[in-house]
C-alpha cells in the first residue's frame, strides 16, 4: 500500500494549470513571429478600429498599417483632427468586423509591438478586393510613412499621393 502526498498532487495540478495558461496565451497573442519571410500572408477578422491607420484583430493583436500615416486624433490642430476622424471613419467602414488579408514584410512589429502589415479587404470568395492603404492615400487622408521593412508599394503610394496633392484633396487641401 502506498501513501499519496496531497502536497505533490497540488504541485502537479498547479503545474498543469500554469502550462495551460501559458499555451493559451502564446496561441492567442504570439501567432506571428517577429520575423517572417517576405510577403508572409494570413487572414484575420478585425475586432475594432483604433484610428485611421491602426486596429485590433479578433485575437487581440494590434496592427499598424505599413506605409501610411494618418493624422492623429489627439492633434492640437483642428484641421488635422477633422481629417483624423475622417480617416478613422473610413477605416472603420471598410474593415471593422470583416475578414481581411494582412501581408507582412520581414520584421513584423514596430517599437510598440504592433504588427506592421499591408491590408486588403477580401470579398465573399476570399479574393483581395480593396487595398486599404491605397484608399487612404487616394482620399488624401494619409501621408506616406517610411518603414525600412517594406518599400513594395511605394510607387503606387507616390502616384496616389501626388494625385491627391495636385487635386487639393483631404490633408492636401490646406
């Protein structure tokens, strides 16, 4: 006959609880490594929009759109606050609650730990239907932001920005 030690049972139980929590946390937050091959892609659902160029996925990962910078909602200049709100509304109307495709380039995160990604809205058959960064530039709601990780779409970005500037659209209307 063996005598069981209740203290050992508690230690084993706590070990499995901690292991479960660690695995659950790592599966929900750290799905994307800090470095990926060029053009790494995945699809995800958008939970909520933070501002014109950042949002949160359904797994709680924060994303920053690669290649653009929209005006800040906290700007001291009411002109830019107006366009910051328009940029947020555009992003919200395009992707909030929807499945999107994200493309990452090399280093996947910025200084704040947000994923850096090019973002496409997908249609009902799962195909890319709208390039979100291009929509912001086309409507004059963003500047081009320089990230060393990706210069893949900058020719398109420069053309869209040039057209918005020439036509005095959005932030280029001042």
